[in-house]
């Protein structure tokens, strides 16, 4: 099952249309929605004061202490310290102004860990919900999942879960009713043409298929959905298989790839690239760490496909291959990310994914705020854009893919 399938179970359609710039959050539902970061921080100061603590910024900023006292003494509503604490934690990180740092609750951190291991718990479908009054439309069904076992088919329309209609809900609200813990059941109402069905589906732990490959007229095509645990090994196995089949060139597709672990990234680059520095990182304390590739490499023409949702390791992957003069880049310009994050786990089981280092390309450039410009720029309309996202666009209709395939053939 493509990694994007899990994303479709949690991200709202309207957010996808805005082509949101923080894909790592797509795999995690952030429950604390903060509309005013400063207000949340101030309220948290009040809660902290009631609990007998004192935040350092309250000591340093009398205005915050004053407002804390006002809220504590005058607020007439019920105070939910836990809810405010969660909102405050999210707001404090959001207040850094770094789009790549974020707070994650204890409950969502569990799902985050599952996702980063290239697994997920669900019924095994990819769905979409274009409008609030639409049902969930099944795009694909994963082999071995509960949905397949119950007989759900692509094209089925899911109208309700456990008797609750999806009418008037955005995608995130509807899929939240479908998701649940491993081993539990959900009863779905299904429309299949004129036929109405009621099916009981068991939620299961399922693997994500983050790497896939195929031969396209003598050129090896590799789809890489993330750089999570295990993708390095899977990528190398897939590339080796295609080369053994006689691939004269390789196309690596990292469109909609939100990045992942540096270790997986450098493993792939080491396999592909000749000797040299492939990753340069500078930490908060000034420590510098460099990763180098050995002389072994893949000796064939290469191309990387990117778009505006190729982030972090994905855009770095493309730029490193280009800077080593080992391949070309096609598609759309990327957004630009230059910070590396560390998931720091807090004592209550929650965490903060905090930017703790800057990284630079092999040539010493930062991609932060600039991204990369493709050698072969190809724009798409919205229909094609989301067809690529959902994995339903026929290869021959994928204009970005066809453009780099033609360039590689002409270079032979």
C-alpha cells in the first residue's frame, strides 16, 4: 500500500488543495488546534501558577505574569488544565516560527512511531472525499487488509461508520470514525451502484509499501514514498533488480515524498554516488558531522522527479545526485527545507519534533527557503497533480515522468 494511502485517511481535502507545506504532519493527527499562540501561552502560565510552578518567561516578562494573575483571578469559565497544557505545548513550539518543528501529543506519538516504521493500523483502503456532503470513495484496497477480507472494492462509497453518517464531514472527521485500535471492528455502510451493503471490518496492523519499481521501455522506474525505516534496503534491492533486468537508466520518483531519516537517505546516496561528501550537518552547539560515500556507485544515467511536496530528504536526494553530476531533476520546484529535526520525547509520553541542526548539500548550499529548480520543469493541472498523489495516473499520461524518460533516452 503506498504511503500516500495513510495520508488520505487523515488529511482534509481542503488542505490538500492548498498543497500544505508540512507533510510530516499528514501522517499524524494533531489534536490541539491553537488559533492564538500567544493567548495559549498566557493561559498556560496561569495554569502553571495554579499548580505551584513558574515558567521562566513569566519571570522574565512582567506582562505575562500580570495577565496570568488576571486570568487566574477573573476568568469565569471552567478551567481544563490538561487541555490548556496540550494547547500551550503546541503553541510554544509553533511560536518559534519554524514550520518544521511541532509538538505531538502522547496518543499521536504512538501513531507517529508506527508510521515511521512504515506501518499503520487501519482497514486497508485509500479514500477521498472531495466535498463535505460526499461519501468516502474507495480508491484502492490493500491486499491482506480487513477491507479486502470483507469484500470492499475500489469504487465503493462508504456512507457511514458504526451508524454515524459522513454527511457534512470533512475527510479527516470521517476517517477518524473509521480508524481505531488494532483488532477492533468497525461497521461500514456501503453503496455499490444501487446496492446497499453493511460490512464489518477488522482493523489490522499493515505495512506501507514505500518503495516500488517497474521497467518502462528499458528504463527502471522507482517510486519512493518516504525515507522511513527500511527504505534504504528496499530501495537498493529494487534498483538492483531493475539493473539486473537490463535497465539502461533509472528514474527515482520522490513527488509527494515528505522525507524521513538521514540514515536512510545517506544509505541510498552512498549506493548511487561515487566517492565524496554526501551530507553535511551542523548542530546547535557548533558540532559538524559529515557523511561520505565510498567509490562504489551506480554507473548509468539517472533522473529524479520532484514537486512542491517533495521535502527534506526527498529534495536533498535529488539535489545531491545533480550536484555529483550523476543525474537530472524533472518536475516542479520544491519548497526548500534546510533544518534537520530530532524527536525529543517528554516525560508524559508526548514529544516535540524540534529543529536541532542545519544541513547543507554536497556543494555546501542550504535549501532552506529556496528549494531546487528542476532541469526539466513540467507543470501539471490539478487533476493530474492529485492523480499522481493517489497513484492512479497511467504512466503514459504522466507528463512529468514522460519528459524525463525522453531526456534519458535522448542521452543514451
